[in-house]
């Protein structure tokens, strides 16, 4: 297949401009259509190029469809390719015209040249016209059996295309079964890879409709198939290797020797120049070793160097993608990276999005031994002429201070920032000093001395102004001129556009009044008057509240507005641990770059072919999603408030968070800790049946929840249907619709845990008690199960989400029931069954 | 899987547009371009390479000023897509010889041909220039290579170095030489990008070398190649030595790589024994090996900055650079930049008497001093005096309002790591077979910064 002899070094078609040209093209094409004169092909090529050029820039050239088809009777492969491209682009919107092409495409599918057979088949499958699918089945079937591997690779993708045009045609022709056969037998690795991709997609989509497809989908994760693919691993192209690695990372090996075999086999992939291969391998290694703490840590150590190399080789874009993943790992296990902090120093020519990630990493890895150097480096950035960078760096310094290392030196640095007399530096620093004081009140003396020297006229940004005002109110007795500064600010009430600042002004002036009444009285009166007349609802309300409180009793007002405060020990984290874990589960995907789990940015139908584990997640989210997502965002939004503004309530919230915070988020912190998310969601939208465990917290938060309904009367003894049946879809739907009726933490027998090497053992056990499992997942020490059971006499169903932690022997239960009155009885039944696990 | 692939010019026109799955609505190119263009104005900075608009994920890489973009609705591996985009650019360059807007526009049919084979229904089929050869029938329309800068780090050989044939780098893998005969040759480039941060006292705070051994083979029949590196090359830092405190003085001792990775064609069987790489080079340009070094090395340039205040509204900046490499080596396209205080209103420059090929500029918009030097010979030093006039009184600490000084440069036939290709052996087909071998070294500044 030598290229055509003539060269076509003629000038390129000029950029066509519009309609006139299209009709010109039409005429010229028509003239050439029947011509057999020498040189016709050259002329056609030029015309075809013009047409495709129009197409690319968005000019509609569908009107020359029939002429293009007429001209396509040629043996020139370049012409054919252009024609296929054209047809593929316009067929969907011109189904009638598309019919014209079927003939010549079908004929080409039987050409003796495999290249032409492949090209024609690909074009035929790309027409995307529903009523032409009948013409596809024959050529596709032949293509899958073709002796040429190129044709077979095209045909395997063709099956997937057909599936997307018409699912039923594809399934009726039994193409998936053929693909499965090819996947296991074809000698061409690319055919195998394409079969794998196609089957993942097809069965992934079919699984929601049929039991059979769902089983088929599981067989993709069966040991024989996984081993088959791994044995042929080196034959695959680097891209196909990524697909295989992704599949393998969902496979659950039965024992540790299997895990080590896989890791040894794939170890050299960490040295691949293609970042996609390396990240896919890392994901697999991390998943495989989740339950082996020490090996998991070794994996972290092992992947450090390859990741750093990928960050520094390749383009800035690829480097960013890798860096995002490194960022995730650093956030999970900062201590592993604490000696590598210099790698996270920013380079002056890096884009801001890279610098931002690096600053966060620097903040995370700071510890006793490196804080001094890191802060010194950050101070360089703070003096930077690049203002956004300077701001971020100051925030980073502040965050490190809040992490409690070397606070003394950092406070000094922060105070030096204030002396730089750059407005943006001053603004950021004020906000930080305020946060520091909330955490370390012992520094107030040093800070206040410096802050007192700042003229409020030089502070314009609302956040900074609010911080300054807060300090004026809080430390009124230490700052000589606090009442007068406040007074002058109140005089300019009308010019103050930020409601946040006005709110702070009100609070500060009231606080100041309690400490230095004679000096502040005048300012207080002015502030309350201005506040009550404020057009902003919150300002108005707060002013009125203060006014009435003061009128009622000044000392009570003081107790309400300015009670003694406890220092904040830990500010609330921005992301719940459950969300962090979910992002970690979605390692090597966009979730890591966006720092959001996929359900937050992807439509359901696009969630990927293999969303099994995700689905379990989604199941649990069905109900939680509103409760779960919203608080997350709320916290995010609120975080700034938490850190930047102050309303006294939030402080107590911060400390509560601390008290309930679980042990440091280690690298093996795969514990989903769902109870914590619940905590957060509770103060936001209390569920009527609040579980007892979390109840005390609500009281602490002072939300004054109405006491939960008294426990339901003892229900009659519950009998379960031994042959209960529930479709996965029905389960999902129910799970979404029903409220949680019981949420409880219980423990599981250690003997039971000991034999729980895989989820299967527990599933069998529960089945013996007529409680059936519909989905399960996870690896030691965390397993997640979805069970269901039905009443013996009536079609009333119970749904259970059960999270077992095999290392702590703790079990989290969430029970939902059609008939809520019996859920307590069911819960007892469930727990008694669970408690017998390990003894039978 | 990706849904669409397209290439946009700097102005946002689609040069090629290929829809693979039809699940992303029309107008995605416009949505993408608007988003990228207005990212800054929406309060952010530069648009990140990946973002999501209305459930569609947009991935892009910038290559020679063009935007290579892919869209997808699924939660893909960002590394995979960005790497793919970069590879597509590389494959196109292999075929067209030169990659730029002009060559793309002239050859868009060939590009479509490539795109059809590289991706099918959103799944990557192959990005191997070699494999693709049998599916490609269009011949590239060559453009005048001299006019526009080509893609890739090898481009730096185009300037200033007499030893390489400039056209070779812009040769298409499919086009024949004008004479009809193909020249047998192979290029091995050792490209090192260096990053250094000097403290205000001239002490090296951090330094790193990011190196690549890049290969481009025009050998017929794909013979096996052996590439021998320094025999005492070490890989991975030994246990006790952590981070940057490795104290070997530059110029002696073994080269130690922190880490490296390899192209998939490379056989490492004898690498552990004698540091040779064996490979059958595929067609087209590809990195044989990437490596990273944090071992200390001798910086090619030293930078001295002195700021003297002269009254409340005036100051003088004295910049001095010293080339600390051998005198038979010449650095080219040197640019020294320094941000000045924002209240700087006017700058007058004073170069050393008799200098040629140096220009100075004060960029009013971002208050930046720029000093460019065409050539700097090893061992020489150069000084620039800049007199600044301020529009307001300085707060007395100009060093906090200006700097740091940064530098970019290219130094051909020099590499600070001392990593070497000791020999390049080509499996012989016959006695007369003696192809041209080009082994070239070059060093480029990545982030070269001196604080003041």
C-alpha cells in the first residue's frame, strides 16, 4: 500500500468563507462525479479538502451530501477517508441521505484490502442513525471474525457504538458474548483491550436492567480473567495497560501472597515514562495494601520518588495532574513526606494553580523539625510582588501557626508582616492574628501592641476590617484608644458597605461598653441607633437584640454577649473524612484534581462502567446526599466564617469538633467515620428519630431539639421471610425514599471478626438468619454491607446499611423500614443474629 | 473515554475538531475558549488544565501557542487525558515535521487521518508514530521550517549551534528528502533543565536538575541500539543522606540520580550491571529516559544584586552576572528580569562601555526590568546599572518591594550533571553501514532565581 505516486504539494485550500462557496463546491463536485479523466482524483482531493475545511470551522456543508457520495466511487484511499469523515459528521442529522451511503460502505466492508474493510466498518458504525442499525449487524458480525486484526479492533469498538445507537439490536445479536470470547482468545492485545473497554461499558449499563448482565459484570473481576489479563500484561500498549490496571484495582485478592505476586509483577510500571501508567499502578498498589498498614506505608515510600520525577518531567499540565495526586497523598500522610518539604517550594515561573497546591502541601508537612525553614520560605513569598501568591503564603503561615509548631517565632513573623505596610499583607495578617488570638489568647499582649498601631484607615478589605474590629472589642481594656477608634468607625457607618463589618462593629462596641462604659456610651448609642435603622436585616436584628438586652439588664446582657471564652483548640476541617476517603477511593481520576467525589460533578449515567463500589456509596448517599453534601459545602462556605468572622456560637462548635475528632487521620485512615458526618448534619437538619449516641451533642450545641419520641411500644415478635427477594433497583429506590429509622453503633464478636477475611463469611452467616445481602464491599478492616429482610406474613421490607470495622470490632448500623413501628424489633433481631457470628 | 478532541488557535478558531462520541453538546469549543479566556477576569488566575462546566470536563494542554483540548463526561484519569493530548501533539509533529498553526491548517486532512486511528469512540488505540505509519496515506505539505519555532526541547538546537543540521529536527517521519534518498541518522539529545534558588547572600537554597535523554531516529530497518551512560552512575539516594545535604563538591565524584523513568521500548537487562540501555527505537521523537537530580552542582551563573538608595525618590540597581562555565562554551538568549517597586516611574540604564548584543527595557505595565544578552562566553561577567525614579517616597526598604531576580538562558554543549552518553552503538547491518550519530547536550534554565 504505497502512497499514491503523485505528490500533492499544491497550496492548501484557502479558508472558505461562506454560502456562495458551498454552492460553488456543489457544482464542481457534480462535474467531477462522473468523470474518469486522468487527474480527477487530484481535483476531487482538493474539493474534498475544501468541504472538510468548511466543516471544521463550522460552516454547514450538509447540502453537498449527495454529491460527496457520488464522488466517493473511487479507489483512492485518501479520498475515501475524507468522504468517511464527512459522512460520519452529517449522517446523524440527515438520516435519509445517510441511507445513500450504506450501499458503498457495505461494499467496502467486503473489500479485499483489510484497511478499507476496517475503515468502512468504522464509518458504518459511526453513522449514529437508529433506523439504519439493521445494516450494521451483518458487517459487524463478519468484522469480529475477520482474519485481520485491524478489522477486529475496529469491529469490537463497532459493537460498542451499535450498543449506544440501539441497545436491543446489540443484545439481540448476542455481540457481548462474542466480545467475551474474543477477549479471552484473540491473539492481538489491542482487540482484547477494546473488548474489555466495550464490555465494561455495556455490562455496566445493562447491569441496572438485568441480573444476568450484573453477573457478567462481576465476572470481569473474577480471578481467572484478572490473571489472564495480567499474564498478557506486557503485550498491551501503555494505554491498554492503564485500562487493565484500573480493572485490577477493583479486584479483591483472596490472600496476601496474591497481593505480593501482583505487586512484584507490576513493580517496574512505576518506572514508566507515561504518568498515566504510573498513577494507575500506584492506585492499584494503594488499594491492594489498604488492610496491611506497614506494607501500605512502604508503598508510600516507594512511590514518592517516581511521583516527584513525574512532577518535574513532562509539560506543566501533566505535572499538575500528578501533583494533585501527590497533594492528596501528602494530605493523608504528611509525616511520610515531611523530609521532602523542599520539593514543595514554589518556583517563580509556575502557574498559580500549582503554587497553591504546593503551599497546601508545605502547610501539611510542617512539623517540629522543618517549620522554621518552611516559614522562612513562605515569608519570602509573602513579600512577593505577586499579590495572590503573597496572600496565600500569609494564610499558609497562619495555618502552620494554628498547627502549634513553633508558634512563638511565627507570631513574630506575622507581626513583621504588619510592619511591611503593604495593604494586602496587612489585611491578610490581621485576619490571621485574630485567628491566632482565638486559639492562643496568651499572645494577646504582644499582638495587641502591634495591632494597636495600625490605623484603621489603612485597612479597607471587609474581612480584615472585621478582624481588626473584633480585636478592638475583645481587647478593649488593653488598647488605649479602642473606644475612640470604634467611635470614629461608627461615625462613618453610612459609608461602610459591608454588612459583615457593621455586624462586627455592633458587637465590638457593646463589648467595649462592658469594659469601659463611660468612654463608650456615646459610641454605643450611635451604633445602636444606626444599627436599628440599618437596611440590612441581620444588622437591624442584632442591633435590636442588643438594645433590648441592655435595656432589660446590663449584667445579663454582658453574660450573653461577652461571656468568658475558651480558646479554640482546633478549627473545623473543611472536608468531612467521608468525603476525603471517597476521593481517595477514586484515586487517579478527576475527583482528585477537583477535590470532590465524583457524584458531585458527574451525572449518574456517566459515572463510568464500573461503578460497583461507587454504587454502594451512592446507595448510602441516596438519603444522605442532601444531608451530606450540603453540610460539606456549608462547612466549606462556613469555614471562612469560622475562621474569619466570629459569632461566639461557632467557637463552641469548633471545640466540639475537637472533642469528637477521631485519632489523627493516618495514611490508613480509610475509616469512613460516617458518624461524624452525621454529627455535622444534625445541627443542620435534625432527623426526628435521633439515635441516642449523638443526642448529647445536640444538647451541647444547644439546639434545643425536641426530645425524641418515646421509644415505640414493644412490638409483637417479628418473623422474617426466609425466601425474601428484592431487586437491586428496588433496593436503591427504597433506600432513597425511606428515612433512617434507626442508626446505631454496636459491636461485633471478636471471634467473628477473626474469621472475617472477606465479606462473604458474614453474608452467609446473616443469610442463615433470613437476612440477605444485596451489595457488599471493602477490604479489611472496613467492610460495608447492604442487607435486606422481609416480614414473614406481609411484604414489609427492612433495609440495613452495616459498616463493620474488623480491627475495632465496631459496627455502624442504619436501618430503614417500610413499617417504622417494627424497626426496633428488627434491629434487635439483626443484632442478635450479628452477635452469634463467630460462634456458629 | 474522551468525547471530543479539538485544536484551537490563540484566537479561539477550531483548526481541527473531531467528535468521537456525540454526548457533549455543540458549542463546547466556544464554551471552553470563553472559560479559559475569562478565567483571570473571573477572579482566578490562569485556567487550570482541567475544569468542569455543566457536567462536561475540559482537559487542555498548550503546545506552541495552540490549545489541544479533549472533553469528556466521565470521571477519567486526568493524567491519561493530558498525556494523550501531549502525545497527539507529538505524533502530529512527527508527521508534519513542524507543528504550528500554519502547518496544521495546511495538513488538517492528514491530522484527521491520524486522529481517526489514534482514538476510536473515545478510547485510545495507539499513539505510536511507528504503528500509525501503515494507516496514514496523506503526505504532509511541508512548510518553511525556518520561519517559525518548532515544538519541543530539541528546538533549541536550531539556534546558535553550527554542528547540527537544522533541517533534521524538522524532518517528517514520512516525507522523503528532496533528493529522494533518506539520510541514515540518529539524534540523541541530553536536555537538562535546571532550577536554582539563591538566598540573598548567594547561598544555594535549593537546586534541581530535570533531565531527559531524547531520541529521534531516522534509521531504516529499526536496528537495535545500545546507549552507554557513565559507568559509575548512581540511582537513588543512599539511606542516611536525606534531602539536600549531600556534600559532594561539584566536579568530582559520581553522578547520582534521585530517580529516573524509561520509555517502554527500553530494555534494562544490563542497566544494573554496566549502565547501558538497549532499545529498538521506534520512529519519531521520544524520551528514552527522564531523570531528576538534587545532588549539588556548580551553577552556571552567579547573580549579584545591589540596591543603593539615592535620596527619597531615587535608587540605583546594580545587576552583575558571572558565567561560571568553561570559556569554550557560550550561553545564548539570556534574559535577566527583576520586578521593581510599583511606584517606580522611570528607569534609565547604563551598560558597560563597548557591549554588543545587549538590550534593556523597563516594562511599565508590570514594573519589570528586563536585560537581555544575546551571548555570554564562559568566564566573563557583565554588569547593568539601572537608575530608578520613584513617583512617591519609598518606605525605606526597597528590597522588600523589588525582586527576586530571575534568569532564563540556554547553554548548548554543556550539562551541569555531567551525565554522559559514553557511546552509541548501532547494530550493524553491513560493513558499509555507518549512519550519522548526533549526541548533543544542552542546558536550559527552568526556574533560576536569586533573592535580594
